[in-house]
């Protein structure tokens, strides 16, 4: 089945499905959290933000109006750095989507590309190997695949693989991870 466009309702239910996955995997996200401090709260903070979206956002036929609703709910319920980053991404997406009613793959790709800037601006000192890097790699895959295909199923599937690879690569990009994974002096002999 090919999905040629996203309207407000399709996007709303996609965000809810993603939010449900975040809530389900919050303990895993807490375990892999090491930056800016190893406080194990990324999953909890993102889950809280997703709960706010589920409770306060509404689907509308218009993709732009739905994005405004999701962004407002995310901003009201954002917790911690991860919640704020995601909320700012959604805020940016709601402002930068150029279409009112529905988006094809090109409009979606352009909107998420512009939204990453908002997420990056939410961070005082952006650092490679963090959530923002995974977002940027995901968006780059969206842009690449949207030039080859008009099927959201294909584009989102391929970009998910890119996001997973980016997450897997974070220990090599994030200097603080190297501190946690480098062998102690006793282990080197």
C-alpha cells in the first residue's frame, strides 16, 4: 500500500503511535542516556512529553492545524532537555510546513528539514552524538529518499533505518560516551 500524502489525521495518529513506542521503551531510553549528564531521565522526559501530546492534541483535517495542536501540547508538557528538543522540533515543523491541508513527501521533507533548526536552537551548546544528531540524520534520510520516492511508507521505513544507525553510532560521536566506554588503565595491560 502506497501512502502518497499526509493529512492532519494521518500525521496525528502517526505521532501517537511513535509516542506510544517512546512510552513503552522509556526505560531503554533512560539506560542509554549519558549526556549532558548520566541522569537516566531522557526516556521519562520524552514519555511525559508524549503523554501531554496524547492528552491535549487533536486531529484536524488540516496538517498545519494538527501540527499546531501537537506542538502546543508538546510545548506545554515538555520535560527536560529531550522533551524541550522534541517540542521545539514540532513547533518548528508546525511553522515551517508550507502546505495547509496535506503534505506530499517533498513538502514533508522540507518541513522537517527546517524544523531541525528550531530543535537545534533550543540547545545552548549543541553537541554531536546526541538526540539532535539522530534527528538530523533522520531528516537527511527523509530528504534523500523523498527525491526517489513519493511513498511515505518507503521513505519513513528507510529513514527509520538511518535513525537507528545514527543512534548506534552515537558512542563514536559523543566524547562523553568515550569516557564511559574507554578501558581503565588496568584493562590496558
